[in-house]
C-alpha cells in the first residue's frame, strides 16, 4: 500500500509538471478564444458535463446490479 501511494504521488507530480511545461510552449488557441467570445464554450462544457454524468450514472447502475447478482450467489 505504501508503494502504491508513493507511485500515485509521483505520477501526479509528473503530470502537473508536464502540463505546465507543455502549456508554456504552446501558442494560444484561437478556436478557444473564438468560442469563448461567442459564448459557445458553455455549450461545449455543458455537453461534456452531460456525457460525463450519463456515463457515471450508467457505471453506478451496472455496479449496483453486479453487487445484487453477487449477493444472490
């Protein structure tokens, strides 16, 4: 367990460093600025949020059904 938590900590530190380095080298994205200025970025974020919530509900329902089946056996 100690090794696993250490590995997760190192992975998170590396991901954070990598994200900062890559974002500093890339030029600004014009598409994002255009979507933000038109107000369409909220549609994109809302769509992604709906998909995420739908997948989460689906996975939790599958988990409940599997637990129910496991209890019966």
